[in-house]
C-alpha cells in the first residue's frame, strides 16, 4: 500500500485492556465516578495518556442528555462592559469543558422572556441571564428545574441564584473618594433620583446620595443628569448642557466608562482641565479606561470573578439536576485610581 497506513482509532476497550480494568471502570472514571481507588484512577489515566485516547464528547453528551453548552443572555453587546463580560464567561466555561452561546436581548423585555422560554427546548444545558426589563410580574416564567443564574443589577424575587455587583457600596466609595479630595459639587451623569425601579441607574445614584448625606451635604437634583443610553455621545451632551445652564461641578461621577469618555472629551473641547478643575470617575473599568488622556479612574467590578461564579453555579445545577436556591452572591469591587482622579496622598 502506498503511503502510511492510518492509525486505528483508540477505543474504550483498548484503554481498559492496557490499564487492566473493566470497560465499566474506564467509563466510570471518565464520568467522575466518586468511589474509585486512586491507584485505579492513575492506571486508567496512564493508559489514556500512553494510547492518546480522546473522549468523544458528542457521543458522551448524547448519552447523558446534555449538550455541553450554556446560554449567556445579556442586554447589549454594543456596551463594552457586556462584550468583555461575555469573553470572561466563554473563558471560564471553556476551562470547564463547556461552550457558550451568547445572545443579546437588545434591552427588550420580550427577548428576555424568549431566552427563558427557549430552555424548554433543551437547546443548551443552562441559562445565565442578565435582565434589565423583567420584574416581579415575570417570576412565574422562570419557574422550573432548568439551570438558571441571574446576573446584573435588576433585583427582584427571581427563583434562581443571583450573582451581583454591590452597586450602592461601589458608588458610595466613589463619592467618598471625591469628597475626600475636597470636591463639593459632585455631578452624576447617567443617574436617576427615581428609585421606584431597581436598576444600575437607581442603585448607583442611591450610593451617591447616601455618601453625600452621610457627610452632611445636600443633594442638588440639578447635578443628577439623566440620559438615555449610556454612550460617550450622551456623556458629552450631559456636560455641555450642564455648562450651558451655568452649572460648574468640581467632580463628575459617570455611571459607566463610556459616559465618562464622553465627559472627558467634552471637557477637553471646552478647555476645562481634568483633574485640575474637574475630577472624573467612571464605572466598569473597561480596557480603554487606562488609555484615555488622562487615564480614567474607574470601578472594577471583577468581571472574571463574576463569570467564574456564574458558570460554576450553572454547572453545579447541571450536575445535581435541580435548580439551586435563590441566594445572592455579591462580588467585591475595586476602585482603580488613575490620572482623571488620583488618590489623595495622606
């Protein structure tokens, strides 16, 4: 025969024969059977390594009824924070032998509900959902045994684990930093004083309000600037309107980094110096934050930890075959100081 004969595919019985165990023992090892002697496990692994045996994950998933995939449903991939979070979830899932299907709901309630309804078709093994429009009225749609983890700031009585960033505490820390730096006219871009709906806007604004009142300072509603989408354009427009109205803040807390980038750009255009005349702080610590001029002080919500925790909570439910309890899992934040609002030396 011309050329090299193709090497025969290594099978489960081949591994069992070399390891000196039954085929069932090899199968149990590959499926993480807990009651197996360490010496037996080692013999099987040695045989797998020597023969170069590769697990047929597709066939394995078919037998177990699992897809080897989880769904990540997030509000908007145009928001850099969510794009970076998706990358972290994909990375965390990959290291655990899982793939991720990422879908954007476009900040639309019906699409959020559709993500939940799709779980009935068993297209993936679980759903990590970051809702922005759902409320307690939609709790019934989440009932069931399918693995579910909630992300984000939308706080309501969802019957599933909720991985969350402590928004109020982070905003208090930002505001206290600005007050410690001597600022007294602290504006909030992207905020809202309407606390009727729990959201990142309301929670972050509430943290600011609490910090101001704790220092005995009055909150001026004119300094809380509501905008539509959290974009750089709207951040710039908010600053331009403040100055046109005669408002001259000595600090601006933008509720995400895209808003903050627009704030800094507009201040530069108006020849207002940052941080000498106005300090600027953002939220999310996206990659671009360290490369702006000046570099941006921002809250780092630890996306990697959020992703790892969410994936582990999903896979734990996949393994047990039942929904986990509706506990909250707050992830610590870090305030990263850069040139737009450096830390004050003691």
